[in-house]
């Protein structure tokens, strides 16, 4: 549906595009802590990456070592439990829990990250939502010789759901974030992905997670940045909304301010087909 | 009594009296009537009727009507209006009299695109209300023009305290207010979009306009519904004396206005149209044009009744067509795809003026206003074309129905009251998509409906040195069904994640009610006959807001009514002003200061998704804000060199107040609004070289508008992403521009009615590429930064204007 918005923007840009020129990049560096973590049933481990942003001119990224990480849960009776605080550093600011964790649907999970300098960051309590299974995958011809793949599933009727769909077409990865606003409760709900393999069979590997709103919003922001920041000039940039930071559900405990990153808890369903 | 002038004589004709003199006040008499242009019969707004040698008098109202109570001894009055010869009348005051006065233009020569001939006087001494600007079509034509086309929006942008987000953006910002906070009225009908071609031109044809008044400071109680300013535009009534026309042929578009009597001195018409033709320079498959039509009918039914019917229709159309031969099943088919984007404004007003007595004037108006846009695509055949879109039609509509009554009672020359009631029905249909394609569903979001009832009262009084204009407006607003209102889990944020269902409301059932009093108060104190001090305050409620979080407003931004989740915007403004005229009014100086607060203004969540968003409230957060500033202006009125210079210092900031604190922007700290531009300077000069030639120069400078910049980068799964500064923590470079014009008025054959003039010059003389926005991308392992300028060079223009 995004094409609806792009059409008038393209028309406007016919008037404007000659007025774009490259200008020097300014160094306005402000260091930010970024924490991205996940607890998924398919890996059974909690994985967290802690980094500090770097200047636009840096060529290396800055993973933060020696952080202490804890995973907590709250069960149906409201009891809070420390699941584990045993994590192994894997370099470049990446950490993985030493023991496997089996998350329970309906329970809440969160992490706490303590840095060497004493700063503490926590994710908000995040509910593990029930698994939503991909029932089938279909394909048909789209515009411009493209192929439209539909990933069909049954959307739970009782609440608003948000999905992250990661698809590998051969070795070509695509990530989609979708909400069920349009198809809420539809037993044959589908998420459509465009690619270019109509005349050939390709191995399609799809993983779908039923995530929480903050994870969905984080991925929306991530994908939005990915589309606008990477690649050539696009007409949409002329009328772009304010630039969006990758904010999710991580909060610095002392200042009570949101910082960059997200902690995701989700069940993953997987479907692999030759199509 | 009616008065007309010949070349050297004054003719007074006695009319029958309307009322007998009041026996309780034998020595007091009332004169009343209309003041109009002698040549055209066009009524004059704001013409002064003053008792000679005494500091008392009145000005004609927006329908040219005046009423003045006089003592028997006060038998000499003076009538004056800018650009017209002042006249003096000696009256035989024995009964109340109806006197229609006709004023003769001071300069009967061709007056269009005349940069320096007209006698200007921008004195702020008389107006009790601080921060008002009054203009007529001559002022507009003498002001900076884009491609030589006189334009109201550009003239507004040359006023102190008025800014925009950049070249070619839609609308304007007044004293820290959003563009949706301006009440733009065309013959009392509100307009939702005032721009053609994405903001390059205003939708008003200057030739059809009689009078424009911008209230950016204090706002009288008769106006309401928008929080920051009122732009009150009145169309000409059309000449009731003789048939005439005027127009212009420009590089981008042409315009033509015809007017004349239907029955001389009784009824008249005006019809005015414009059509652009710049699409002829584009590929034949690309269609880009605009057109508008204004029409008005005026009928003086009798001495006590007058009827007006007016309408406006304007449309912008952009589209492209793809044609292609497609091979299918061994057969070659010719396939055509057409995509069209169109937005239109339509208004219709019927107004009835009635005189209950020579002291009581009434106007009743019935008004309809509509703004809609359409995006459609049509494919012939079943085959999708390269770059073509799916077949669909997407529409959005905002409609108003208004019924209002306004009464004015002229109690005595120093006291006047106005009162009335304004009733508005709103219906906004945000999105409807009809689709034939399987991958695009049919969508029909619920319409928003509301009713607003607003009675008001104004009291205008002057004493020896003190003048008062005060009033009170009461706004009662109800958001009504039929509507399905989304419900959110209590205690949590209003977000898509907390939707728990919806509640259905029946047709006309009240969903949410808001009401409030809006006090208005303006004082003027005359320090001397050339120096005044002013003070004012007002409160305004606004029940409809434009939903847009892009750098520039777009035609497909939607309007949203207040509802249980979106409270009405409340603005309080305090202002103080000082005005000074030099001897003979050669120079007018004014200084105005203001402080303004905003409550429940709309802001947008980080990463808000507004496009095709049914639950738009889930993407919004309430905010408060403030704006303050000082505006200095000086006008030079005499001599061959005339012009104005103004400087504005202002700040406008916002602070989000989300219930769920993590939704707050910049963690709930204050941040500059998108149009916070602290320093603005505008210089307009006109120099008359001789009777035929004149030159004009316009210069503007503004602090660059705020923006959010990347401040670093990070890695997510091997892909580079940016971190960004706080909202609007940086600014684009300061913007400035100079325009130059030359005007030639051919004296022509004095025996023919046809008068022509030429206007040519350069827009953006030194080709300044003002930054509209910046964007940063990551490409080939390198960060690259780009600047976008709407105008990329100097633009020459030439326009031929004519009048007959």
C-alpha cells in the first residue's frame, strides 16, 4: 500500500529533484548506549548485544565488554524470578546465556544490564505471546515481473498482534514488520512479500514471530532507517517525517530515560518450502 | 441623501428619512448608509466618517455600512479612505438621514502592478486591536511575486511575525502557531488548503479580492475555531456601474476577471478564473496544472436589504499516463494506465444584510466549505504495466456547513456592540479506498462528525484617550456519531498494542463534549495624536487539527476533529504594542511583543505511522508549548521611494506530555518547534522613476529552520544505522533571498478603456539555494549528506497585465 503514498511524491519530485546536492558531513557525535537482546524459543538462549554508538567518521564499532547481564521473569502468579545471570562474552559486545532457557507462554520477561561504569539498564516487562504458525506460502505474479509471496496464517482474534517475518529466498534475506490492523482475527491472514523469482523455483525459508508492540515499533523504525539511509536518493526523503531513533523498551534505571535498543521475547514458527 | 461628484461639483440629493428623530433627544440625529467607490459602486471596508474638528467618528464595516449619531451642531463630517479623495460634507441636521457616499479614487490612472504610485499609510494608530494588517489588491500587486504573479501567501510571509517552513511550502505560521491554526476565510467560508502546486501559489486570484485583514495579535470575539490567526478575505462585489475586466498573461498561468452590473446600481456580478499551463513544458504523458474560479452575485434589494451569493472552486491536478504494447499469449495488446492525483477546494456562501434601523445592522450567512483529494489509478486490460499502479481510487473529504448571524448596534459614535452566533457542522471522511486489486483491500475509515455552537458578544468603546475592544465567546463542541470509537486498555498507553475493542455510537449521539469561554480584550491608549500604546489578551479553542509530521504539509495530510482522545487545542496570547507616526504620517513605526501558550497541541510519537492509519490517536501525543517574540516594523509612505522594513525575534517551543512517559519526545524536555526561526528580516522597497517606470526590490532573511541530525552510527546484525540528535536540536543554514522587479505602465491611448502594463524581473536574484531539508544516507561504506533546495537558481519572469 505504500505505493499510494509514493505516487504523489514522485509527481512532486518531478518539480524538485534537480535541487539536491551533496554537502559535507558534520561531526555532531553524541555517544549513545545501544542494547539489543532477544529470548527466542528456537535458540533457547538469551542473546544480548551491548554497544556504544561511534562517530559517523569511525570505521569500527564499539562493543562494550565486561557488562553483567541478568534475565528475570514473572509468572502467572505474579512471582518474580531471576532466570540466570550467567552469560558468556562472545566478543564485540555480544553475550549469550550459558544455560538454555525455555520461555513460557503468558509469562513476562526482562533483562538488566550493568555496565562497568555503574550504569544500569533494564528492559520493560515483556509478555511472551502464543506461537502463530505459518500455515502455507503461495506466490503469484506482481508488477514489473515481480513475484508476490503470501505467508498465510491464522491471526488470533482476541488481541492486537504484531509480527516480524524474516524470509530467506535462497540467500536473499527480507524482513517485514506487520500489525494485524487490517486482518485482525482473520483465519487466513497473510503478509505479502515482493521478490523476483516467478519463473524459477527457490527455497523459501520463513520465520515468523508474534511480538510485542515495542519490538514491532523498533523494527518499523529499523526498517524505515534501512530503507531511507541505505541507497540512492528517494523522493520520499523530501517529505520525510522526523528521523527516528531505534528506540524500543530499554530504559536507563537511574535517569528513567529510554535508550536505544530493544529486548524481544517471542516464539518463532518456521516454514520451509521450495516454491 | 446621496452624494456624487462630478469633476468640479458636489451634488447632494436628499433621500426620504428612515426614522423620525427621537423625541427624547431632539438635538441628536443619526446618519447612516454605505460608502462605496464612485467608479465601480464597490463598497469600501474601513472608510472613516469623522465629525470635523472633533475626535469622534466611525469606520464602515465589512459590508461598507456606517452609522453615526450626531449632535445638531456637528453638521460637518469628513469621509476618508486610503487611495481615495477625502471629502467634507455639510449637513442639514433636522432628521435622521440615510446618506450613501461615493468616494472618488485619488488616482484614476492604471493602478495594477504599480509599485510606487499608490498612497500608502500603514499607521497602526487607529486600530485598537494590536497586530492587525490590512491589505487590498493593490498592496498585493505591489509586493514580492513569484514568477511575477501577485500572491496573498507571499505577502503574508513578508509581514512581521509570519513565517513558513521554506520555499514552496503550503500555508504559513503565525507567531509560533502551526499552519492549521490560521482561520482562512473567503467571504466568510473557511478554507482548509490555501495553496496551489504544493504551496508555490496561493489559491486566491488577487484581481477578485477587495480586502484582506490578518489578525495575528488580538482576535475579535466574532472569530473562532482556529488558535493563532485569522485571515479574512473579502471578494469584490463586482462593479454596479459599468462592465469592466482585468487580467494578466504570465509565464506560468493567466488570469481573467470580469465584472459588471446586471441592473445598474442594483445588482452586479463578478467572475474570475485562472488556469496554469506549465504542463505544456513537460512530457505529454505528464499532467500538472491548477485552475480556480471565483464568482459573486450582489443584489441591493432595497435600502434595507442586500443579498450576496459567492463561490469558489479550485483544483490541482497531477497525473501521468503510461502507454505500452504488451505481448500476451502471442498477441500484442495496447495497454494504457492513468494515475491521477487531485485536490480541490470548494466554497459557497449566501449572505443577507438587513438594516433593522439606521443603528442596527445584521448579516446572516449560510456557508458550505469542502476540501477533498483523490488519488486514482486505472489500468485498461488485465495486464500490469511497468511502473503502473494497481487500479484503485482513494478519496478523503473534509466538509463544513455553517449558519451564522451577526448583529451590530451603533449606540453612539464612541460605542458599538456586536453579537451573534456561529453554528458549524463538521464531517471529515479521512480515507476511503475502492480497489479492484486483490493485494489492496477496500478501506473505508469511519467519518468524524461534530457540531460547534459559538455565541459571542463584542463591546467597542472609546473615550478621550482610551479605546476598548472587548468580547466574550463561548464555544460548545460535541463530537457526534455515527462512529465506532476504538477503546484502549485503561492505565496503559494509547497504542495499537492496547486496543481492546470499540464502542458504537448512533447517528448524532454525543461521543464527547467540550466547552469553554474565550475572553478577548484589547486596549489602546493615545499618548499623543501620533503615539499610542496597546495591550491585549485572548483565548482561543481549536477543535480541528491537521495531522502532519513531515517537514512540509502535504495535500494528503488529514484533518482530525477533537474526540475523547484528542482534546481541543487551547491558546492564550498576551500582547503589547506601541505605534508612532512621524509628522504628516511620512513614516509609520510599530513595535509589538507577545507571549503565547499552547495546551493540548498535537505531537507525534517517535516513528509515528500516520499513513492509512485508522486509529490515528494511537500515533499522537498531547503537548504543550509556548511562543514569544517582538516585532518591529517601519513603513515609509511619501516620496518616490516607498517601502517597509520589519524585524522579528521569536521563539516557539514544544514539550510532549504523554500519559505513558516513555512515549515522550526528547524524554519530555522542551524542544524547538519545526518553525522556530528566531530572526526574520523583510525589506520591501518601491521606487518610482517616472510616470511610466518603477522598480521594486524585496529581500528576506530568516534563521534556518530546526532539524534533527545524525549524531553517530551503530551496527545491527552487520548493517549500519544512525543515531539521531534530540528532536530539532540543529538547524539548516540561514535562508535569504532577493527579488527584483521592473514595472512599466504604458500611458496608452487615453480615449480607449484598455490599459496595459508589463512586469518583469528576477525572482531569487543571486540564485540562492536555500536549504529546505537535509538527509543522510549510508552508501558504499560511506556516510553521505545531501541538501535539498526547492529553488535552485534565479528565475526571470514577465507578465502582461491589462484592464478594460
